[in-house]
């Protein structure tokens, strides 16, 4: 009934719903200004140090400050969990359980201006904390003691009292109430997908990237309902705001290999029916990137000419689990068919010559008599 009475109002409502869905479905991240931005929420039950847990997160630092907190969950000064990024880019993980501190420091450093995957696991049964940087388990190295903040709070992007702010973007922060295996962490980094069973999951997909997001002040928890609240963000422009994320591009890998035997011109390779690449010389080549877990097929679109060659591909198909560099393209000359010898001109025998002479003489006599009659 409402449709027939006011169709334009209903169309407008549908447009608003579609717009809202589009905004929430975007692949975004959240940028922290490094001054006072933070996301605050109650301490998740998964981060009780008495129990085993794991965390995974993508971070893209603008710079490497003196000390910056990726997150800090503090029940009290004797029970808290935190990840800290140092000025060298090393990540330090701290678990304080009943006043006892267990810490570790990564030997690998995260890179400013690039997305880095960071994971921490805590095995309560063995009091062991482990760090993974970009899917690589770090050697155990004590990280010392950590400062503390405000009790009964978890913050993303700072210490719980607002100090040690993180400068840069974050995406896909997940918590698990169990110890992730090394394989799960590696797959999470390589496949850009969190392991199953997250107790708390923050996708950072709110807002309009780089737009006016004055009303987008909540960081929803897609698994546990422990939503966070954005504090001190500008929520407009390309900093201190919701921004576009390119995390998924970190999980696509180039497919390539080597070409040998090429002497002609015009060789064109393609991958998965597209992504054409012209090859002009022997040596290494690289084709378009393919997402982790996807299949690929490399083929020859155009064979070389001048001189003509036939190129074949080996190791040309498979499933991407990392960079592919073993595709081999081997070119060989095309065999040119031999030119057929000219047919021999037949010769006339001696009797044949006599016969031909007689025929020519008879023809000449015939023509003479014909002309004679014509002149009478």
C-alpha cells in the first residue's frame, strides 16, 4: 500500500539501504594518527592470561616511533597482554599473569609503509609466548618488562592510558581462545584469511574510505559482540580516518620462470587466458600476480617469427602457495620443408624427331597448296 501511495519515498529508502550496505561492505582499514587516536573496549575474555590465546593483525606503520602499542588489554597491573612496536621495527609481546611477566622480542622487523602480518600466541600450560612476523616464527628472545596503563580496558592503537600511540593503519584484528598452529598462522598471512573459530573479530570495514565519517565511531566485533569505540579520530580525509585497504594484494604472488632458445620475435605468453606479456629475450620473466590458493595456467599466445620458432611450456600450471618461478619456456626452430626438385624436361628419341620432321613437312605442304588455291 505504501508503495502505491508514495513510490518515490520507498525508492529513496531502498537507495539509503543500498548505500549503507555498500559502505559497510567496503574493504577498509583504520588509520591512526600516532598522536592520540585509539579504539577502546572492555577487555575480551579471550585475553585472560590464565588461559591460552592467540592474536593476529595486519599493521602498516607510517614510521617507526620510539614505542607504539598495537594493542593493550589490562585487567590490572598484574594481569595484562600487549604488543609493542619498537623504533627498530621489532615487535615485542608481553603476557603478565598474576604479576609474572613472560615476554619475547622478534628478530625480524616490520616495514614502515607496507602491510605486515603480526601474530602472537600464548600457551598457558607452558607459560610460553611466541611471535610470528609475516608468517615466520621468531626465535625466542626475552623482551624485558612493560609499562602499564589504565585498568579494566583494552585499547587498539595505544596503551590503555592513551600513551604510546600507533602511527599508521590496521586491518583484520582477530582473537582466539586457543594456541594457533604455525601452519594456521602461515596460512592466515599467505591467504589473507583468519583461521576459523575467532572469539573476537574486527574487520575494520566501516565508513567511506577517505570521506566524511563523522558517524562511524564504532568498531564492530563480528564474532564476540565486544564492540570498540573510536576516540579522538578526525574521521575525514586520508589520515585519522577509515581508509582503503590493500591487504588482499599482499596475498597475491607473481608467476614467472625462464625462457631459453629464443631467437625469433613476437613471442607472447599469457596466464589464465589474459595478462599477456611480450617476451623479447631469453632469461627470467614474470607474469601477472595470482591470489593465494588460486590455480594458474601459463600458455603461448603467439609463437615467434623471423625466424619461425615453436615454444613449449613446462611447469605451466599449478596452485599458488607463494611466488612461482619454475615455469620453463623452451623455444626451438621450426623445420622448413625442402624445396621439391624441378621436373626433368623429357627428351625426344631419334624416331620421334623423324616423325616430328615429317609432320612439319606435311603441314608446310598443306599450307602451300591452300595459298595456291586462294590465288587462283
